[in-house]
């Protein structure tokens, strides 16, 4: 019997609700197979912070390192100052566990409504750098609150960090039918980082000669995501551009409720972490309104990462079928989870 040893950080707001459904589907897809899922819940997020003042201790981190993977719902709550949990918990996990590939696939499932009049066939993946850029916290402020305040956020881009994510993106592009990689940056203004990214892509391209490369400034990339999203295959970009582009990518492919992600450590020196792209959605939390599909698709990415490709495919197929038949009826979070769990169970091969 194989075991999936999973750490679960449900977190805040709708994180709790959607993770419950993700686990439901995970259990259903492995049921009757020679696979056991062992889950360990971690009490991390707003409640823990209010109680103890802690976001993520050294003990939490050491314990998390021992699992095969992490499933995360969302963190962040209006009762906690903005940035405390986002930086102290979520980003800290991505940095400490060296999740340098933030994988964010976008696919327009048949039957999904897109706000675009003519989206065409949309199936691309954003490889967002996950450990550098303006996210590192290399900033500071002086004269805070005065008319002469200076507030700096420095984007850190290292040759090592850029090269490893670019190489990963090339490998992903080479494995896809269209073999196309688009670098998105802003090298007309951010000349130091931008040219490092551009030179790195040019150099690594020599290792992947069958991959076609093009480049877009990030502002223009937002135009094409709306006017011609089918032109994209693999996008590689920095941490902040990737954050922004992937909310837009979600919006054009059925909404944030469907967008999945993996914070991947390709070297497998620590567990990778899978989570919906969306946040804790305080505006709908506790009402059973959140769509758990993004979390369920994140579970599919998790299964794929751990070598359960067939199970991952079954989860994706169940989601695709569910989406195709959704129509306009509103279902609660758990109704969607129940339907998906039933669909993956029914699909178990004899
Ligand atoms: P958000 O993604 O939480 O919400 C944006 C909008 O999308 C809201 O109207 C929300 O109701 C809706 N939405 C989100 N997920 C949905 C779902 N599954 N089904 C239906 N509707 C959904 O972004 P925000 O409002 O900018 O941030 C709220 C909090 O979450 C903040 O504290 C933020 O820092 C945090 N956040 C956390 C993560 C994460 O944990 N990965 C990601 C983004 C934001
Ligand atoms: C995301 C979120 C996070 C990010 C925040 C909450 C730190 O927006 O996962 O997209 O910016 O990466
Ligand atoms: Mn985001």
C-alpha cells in the first residue's frame, strides 16, 4: 500500500470550506485503490495568531517538512493587519520550502462562460517565479507618516534564481505540443532585472532548441490575455507580474473559483504546496458560497506531482464534466464537492 502523507493548512475564511471539499474528492479518488491518504491538520492562520501571536514557528516548519506535500486553503483575515499572515505564513512557506516554481495553469473548460466574446481555445500555464522579485521583503521606509516618507520595495533577481525557473519553464514548454515559451517582463523600464531575464532565456533556449520563444512587456501581455489568449502556451515571468497575470488569466477562463496552483520545489528537497489561486474571500466566508473547484483542481496538481497521474486525470475529468453540466443553478460549496467526489468514485476503473 502506498501512502500519501499530507499536511493540511486550511487557513482562514473560505480556506476552511474549500479544503474540506478538496479532501473529500482526494479521499474519493483513491478509495478502493491501494493508496492511503493520511492527513495532518495544522492550526495556522488568523485564529492561531490571535491566540498566540505566532504565524509560523520553527517547530511548525520542521514538522511540515516531514510530509509528502501540503494542501493549503487561503490565509489572510480582516482582523489581522494586512501582510502579517501573507508574509509571515504564506510567503514564508514558499521561501523556506524553496517553492521556486509557482505553477498556474489556465484552461477554458468546454461549457465555461468567459467574459470574452471570442476566447478561442485557451490552454496555457504561467510559470511564476516564487522565491524572488519584490516579494523578498528587501525594502524599508523612513520618515513614515510624514510628508517626506520614503517607501522602498526592492525587486531581487539573482542569476541563480532566474536561471532555475527559466529552465523549468523551458522543460515544461518542450513537453507540450506547441512548445512555445513567452517571457513576460518590462525590460524597457526595469532594465537591470529585465535584461537578466532576457539574457537567461536566450541562453537556456540553446538547451531547448525546439522551443519557440517570444517576449511581451507585461502591459502588452494584459492586452493579449484579453484579445488573443489562445496565443499563449507557457508564460515565464517574475513573482509580482505572475501574481497579477494569473488573476487575469483566471478571470478569462471561468473565474477565480476555478484557478488552481502549485508551489513546486522541482528538486524535491522539501514538500511542494498546492492551493487555489484565490484568497480567503472574507466577503463570502462562512456562507457556503465559495466554489471549491479551484482547490479540487489543486488536488489534481498535487496528485500529479506525487506520481499519481491517473488519479489526477480522473479528478480533472470529473471537474470538466461537472463544469460542462453546471448551467446556471447555484450550488453550495459542499454540493459541488459532493458531486465531484461522486463523479471520481464512479469513475474508478474496475
Ligand atoms: P480573494 O481571492 O480572497 O477574493 C477576491 C474576490 O473573489 C472576492 O469577491 C471573493 O468573494 C471572490 N472569490 C475568491 N475565491 C472564490 C471562490 N472560491 N468562489 C467564489 N468566489 C471567490 O482576494 P482578496 O479579496 O484580494 O483577498 C482577501 C484576503 O485573502 C486578503 O487577506 C489577502 O491577502 C488574502 N489572499 C490570500 C491568498 C492565499 O492564501 N493564497 C491569495 C489571495 C489573497
Ligand atoms: C496569491 C496571493 C499571494 C501572492 C499573497 C496573499 C501573498 O495573492 O497566492 O496569488 O501575492 O502570491
Ligand atoms: Mn494573487
